[in-house]
C-alpha cells in the first residue's frame, strides 16, 4: 500500500521567550492565513508549547532552545525538507543558516538579499509584519488578541502584580513593588502576586514586605493555562517589561508596565487607554544586564501606585459583569 503523501509544511523559527512569542502572534497569524493548506510548525522552547498552540496559528511545535537568545540547532527536524522556512528569530546569518541547512524549498529570512532592511527603530510587531508584507504576505500588527481561556481564573477580578523579569536590568526593585502592593491593598483591591520559575524568593520577599497573605501568592511559575486564565480574568496587571505584560495585551486586560532599558516604542503595548507604559528616556542600556537599569530606577513608587489606581478607577463593573469584563469593555 502506498503511504499517504506528507502534508506540506512551513517551519517558523522563533525560539525565544513568552513575550517574544506573543509579539510575534500577528506575524504567525499572517503565515497561517497565507499557507492555509500547510502544516505550520513553530520551533521554540518546549516550555512554550501550550502558549504557542493557544494562538490558533500553529499546528505543532518543534522543540528548540539555546542559552540566552542564541540560535538553537534544528538538526532533529524529521521527514522531507520544509516546503517553506521562515526566520522570525532575528536578522543574523546564524538563524538563516540553521533553516537553510534543512534545504527548504523556499526560505524567507532578513539575512537574505531579497528581504527589506532591518530597522532597529521599528516596533517588534511592526517589524515582522513589514517583513512578511515585503514577501507578499499580508500581515496586520493589530492582530494580537488571544482567545478567551476555557479554564476559570484562579483569582477573578484580582490585581495581578508580577515583580520578576528574565534579566536584572528589567527588574524594578522588590521593595518598590511591595510598597505598591500595600497601597493597592489599603485601597481595598484584591492583589495576587505571581512569579516565574526561580523567582519564589523574590515573590515571597515582596509579599512579606507588602503585607500580602500566603493565599495571595502564586509562585513557582504557573502552567500557561492557569496563568492565561488569571490574566484574562484580572482587573489589572502590573509588571515590568516581560511576558506577562504581553499576555495582558493579548487578553485586553488593563495594565501598567514599567519600561527600562528598552523603550515601549520598540516593545510596548499598542496605543490606547487600556495600557499605561511608564518610561524615562535616556541613553541606551543593556536589556540583558544583571542590575536594574538607571531609567527603570527613575520610575518612582508613588508614580506607579497612582497609575494603577487610575487604571482601576476606569474599571466600573455594570450589572452582571466582573471587573475584568468591564475593563475590556472600555
């Protein structure tokens, strides 16, 4: 019996973090539409599989990760070469060559002569959509919302405070987060603290200083389904420039995001009253440094508390609506 032909496949490389994945959703959706008859395979860290599948733009995942933002090996790709390979990882030869080594029938990458120039001043969502449009693939950077999670929120209507970040340069001091937590609790708001893997000590310290009970601490890195439901059902998300801020945007949940050293012009939320980006301009810094960036440290506690309370005053539930539903309606 003749085996069934292998379905055509598109391999997309974006083996980065949660925020990078969510910023790439408009480009992934454009690829899904342009190659409707293909199987879309996304190469990214295996811990992001559930998040990737939740976008509706990806059929399956090729586990691929490397330290930092390095390019992972794709040598474990199986079967025939990809019909199309698309580099959404970066603009260097390393990611281009990792895909080219699989001998795809068609390769799209910034590091090829027929691609548009890399513009470092472009927002991440805009950059990749412009890249695809230059190759004849319509893409809309506003197409970034995720479907409503099926799971219920573990803390409906809570203010979610996330003090962690992947690098120290993007981590606002824990004692300042604690001061904001105290302010929010004093104003009568239900606060929940979250942290990623390896951030338990930070979250516990913020909780203790902020007078937060253990019942309001969700440390240890929630599974994506629970984290997504938590953010979707929140009245507000307060965080630094990290994946949770992008998740709030993806669910239309109000947010206050503290930026530094990277400008919100490059990685921030779309314009609109639902998302406040706090940022102090200054000389460029290292987004992967170990110590808090000078621009980030210039954001004061009172400023953050005031921004959160302003956002929460805009959330006025009507009959039969939760605070989170009211927030998305404005």
